[in-house]
C-alpha cells in the first residue's frame, strides 16, 4: 500500500498513549507507517524540540552558512556580521521560493532567484526590485523578513534550534544525557567537522533508524559479514555483559558498552599520561583524560555506548561521527553523517579518521548497508493491513534490572544487552505526541527511573 493511501484519522490523546505500553514493551506498528501520525510528529516533535543544526567549525566567519532541516522545513544556519548565529527558514516571503540552494558556503546576503528579493544575514528584507515603481513605495519591508527559529543556542560548539518559544533552555533540554553525549565527542579536546556531509536516503521510518542505535542485540547477527571479513572485531566491541544505559527527560538515552564502576575507579586514580600509555599498549578504546569527567559526569564518563539526543541526533561510539535521521515521510529517512576529528589534527591522522568513518557508517559504510536492509523491510511490513496490527515486542530486560541515581543526578542501569533504551525512546515519543504544548509535555514527563524496571 502506497504512503498516504492509508485511512488517515485524527489521533486523540488516549489513542496516542495506547500506541506504546512501557509496562510490557508492546509497540503498535502503525507508529512506523501512519501518515497522520507522521504529520503530527513534524508539529509536536520536530517543530517543538531542539534540533541539531551544525558545529561552530562549519560556520567560523561572518557570512558562513550551512543548510539543515527542522522536520521538513529547510533552514539556513548563518553567522551574521555581529558573529551571531541565526536560523532562518529558507523560504522567500514573497512566494515561498527557496533562497539558498548550496548546501554550505559564504554569502553577503541571500537573493531570491524568482523576483530578486534580497535578505541580510539576519533575515531582514533589505532589497526589493521595483519597490518604488511597481509597489509604489508602499511595501512594508519590515514585516517581510525571513522567518526565524524561536531560539538558537549552543553547547560545546554544537548549535541547536527550536521553532517553539516555550521550549526550555538548551542546557535544561539536554540534561545529563545530552550533555554527556556532546561531551563524549569533546572528551579528548576541541574538535572540528570535516567538510562534506555524507547524505543518503533509506526507505525506512526515522524512528527505526533511531531505535536501532540502542540495539546491541543485532550486532553479532546482522553484522556477521563485517565481522567475518575481518574488517571489524565484533568480539572486541560487543561486551554483551557490560552494558551501561543512561536515561533522561524528553526521551534522551545512551545505551551500549560501559566500563564497570570498579574498573573506572581504578582509571580515576591514573594520570593522563598513564591513561594514554595504557590505551596505546592495549590498542583498545582510548581511555579518556581526567577532564572528561567534568564534561560527561561520573557515570557518563564510563559510557562507550551510543547516545541519542531526542529526537534524532545519534552520536556514534567514541564520538567520531554524528548522524541526523531526518524524516522524509513515514517510510523514508535521510541520513546525514558528520565526521568529526580533533581540531588541527595532523593530515595523516585526519585522513585515517575520515577513512574509518567512511567505511563504518554512511552510504559506503559496511555496517549501515546491513542495517538499512533490516530497517526498510521492517518499515515495509508495517504498511500492510495485517502487518501493522501485529505489534513489536520490546521486552528484553523488562523487570530484570535496577535503575540507580548517581550523586551527580545521573540515572543509569549497569546491565547486559537489553531493550531499555528502545522502550525509553518510544515512551518519550508517546509523551511528546500526546502533549499539545511544552507546558503539557513537561507536566506529563514520567519520573526518571530508580529501582526495579
Ligand atoms: S518568490 Fe522570492 S522574490 Fe518572488
Ligand atoms: Fe547495526
């Protein structure tokens, strides 16, 4: 059945809440196929939430811009002459034409290719052909500036924007988990994004591409070919019994390998030199320096898993890449891969890191070719009249684990391979979708878990 051909219906609050049951892990598969739910996601999740835009290193100078999306709204992220970062909807206020067509660049202003209206870097309408003749000098330019995001803020050089003026500050929105995730990228020092974002489209629902990043159950099986080819050492990265999950408000989560608390206590005693020496000797994960604990928190620093900043920013293990899962309809997702390297890295190191990133994920990545097949077939099956009634069963680890709260306020679970992250993500999704405003969303947030879950 083609997209949009399904019966669209208005989804009421109770119906939305019934789409996922956190007590059993039962997920209604219409969340991966329904057109009306998709439209609601664009309003209630993407336009309302904080969306990752770009990194400081991509727009260092006045006039530098980068094109990104808030849901399906294309936006220009641009640094103006005062150094301020603006997020402008890339749609001319005359007839709506897209102003900026390049993906990235430097501009003095933005001129529309249709009738020539010209906008400043802060979105102000500064020039209109025929203003005094055809418009008789009567056009009020001051009301026709480009539409701006309601809030634009950054953390550790990573810029985010929201269309909703009621949104909390970015700092509060990110919480421990979001700040740990961004801290993971910067744990070894300042970073920069490599020019050239790798982009590809997979025929899958965006949420399947998100929930998979918490899924360490599929790795040994789905990626067996990558393992047997010798390209990656699955046994070296899996640590199925040493998993650390962190959960936070608004649906943010981290899941994946974690350093056991006792081992971290030993690492905490080591100097930075000793950590670096041990990392070289073992050729394993690089031990993070002392300063990383400040950025990531005492539990966060133990994580070598995958953070997802709700809704759709995945930070890959060790922070070498981040990926946006951009929605393009209920059955299509555009993936944008950003490669991140240490600031000023020597060319050989930079080249080696880019090569690793390119071969792991993204359109040429060995791992995502395996994953994409599973995601698109799972999405296709959710469109069937029968298939969409069958449910997904996300119950691994349910009732088996203990959630704890650190003195720093982090909520975490030391466990084995599990589906806590997926459940937390769909629980968050359900709350976002059922709430009509930020006030309602904030009031409906479940308490962060402590004890058996
Ligand atoms: S649509 Fe842009 S100037 Fe007319
Ligand atoms: Fe995978």
